């Protein structure tokens, strides 16, 4: 029988991607998702993943990536 384990976003944040910084760059985000940087930039452009633009660089808070992936409940 399949069972579903619910985990809060706060707990998921502490467990998942723990080896990554709290704020990711585009390359780190794409590495986590297993996608190309072209696809990563498209996700940001389409507003699917919330991000911050610092100068010419994008920064993605890890919590926004988790929200995009639908991990856990909101904190």
C-alpha cells in the first residue's frame, strides 16, 4: 500500500538541498532541477520561479525553488 508522508516546508528546507546555499544562482538551480540553463532562464522569465535580480545576475532563494516544486506546506 502506498503511503504519503507530509512534511512541512520548514522541515523540508532543513533536510533537502542542505548542501546548497540559502540563495542559489542560476547554475545551482539548474543543477538541482536537472535542466539546462536555457530552460532555467525561461522558468525565471515566465515567472514560474520567484527570483531576485542583482545587477545582471539572478538569485533564487531556495525556499522559492521548493515552492515551485510543491514541497511542503507554507511556513
